[in-house]
């Protein structure tokens, strides 16, 4: 059995969430002991999550319209060195081959802090490069493939507009070696007609 790496932030009270999205809230439901049920209140893009095309593209595919094979892909880790709110250039992906490209910024270390909102992001040129390279899924260990601080949307427009799935808020990518081939899995909930879903992201 290969080593399986968990790349997922826990869903919990007090977690980071995108400004303006529903605030995650987890509370016990009133039940007769010893039964236990918990109420979950969060958006489709809370925590480690996957964006379907319909998150940005009018008439785009919803999360339940993708085959499972779109969420289980071979791919690679791409480390980048950009700092606070800096664009990632296309040169970062030169020679990269794989259906899934997972961008390791190291920004997950700022989870639950204000600095997490000032993460590196994909430049328009980098997003187009990934589309032209035939990538099927782009993941990042930051809040957003776009700039949260600047409120940009170009990366979502380019990627989702070309049916390239996006996984955001990955964690623990330092466990994986750059240049090594991995199998990535990010299985969403089967939410009928919706625009995204939290996922349990793993790799081996």
C-alpha cells in the first residue's frame, strides 16, 4: 500500500474563509442522548474545495455533472517562490506535464491569519499557459488562484472558461516532492446543480 498524503484543511469553527462568503459554523443539534448529530453551516467554497465551471461561467457545468475521473488524476507539484500578493508567471510552469498541476506556495502556513488573504496568485499569462498545456485541474495551497487582495477574476475566467477545474485551500504540500509523479484525488460531495464543494484532497 503506498503512503497516502492528506492535503486537506479541517472544516471547523474559526477557520479562514473568503471575505463575503458564508462564515463556517458548526453546532451540535438538539438530540436525545446518546444520539449525536451536528449542524453544518458553510458555503460550497469553504475550506479545501473544488470549483466547478458554474462557479464563474454562466451555464457552465455544475459539480455533479463531472465524471469521477475528473477528480482522480496524475499530476505534479510545482513549487513557486512569489511573496505577498505577487503574480505567478508562466515561466514557473515551463516543461510541466500532467493532468493535475498542484502549486505549492507554502501559504497554508498562514491559515487562520490575515496574511493568508495576501497570497500569490496566477497571472493571466500563467493561467493561459496551463490551459494551452492541456491541464485538467489546477490546485493551490492558498485561498484563491486569483488575487484576493485586488479582487481579480482573470484566473477563474480563463481556467473555468476552458473547463479546467480548480482546487483551493490545499494544505501540507511540503510532504510531496517537486518533479515526482503523484496521483491526486479531490472528491466533492455530489451536490445537485451546485457550483462547487468542499473536498477531501489526498495524494499518493
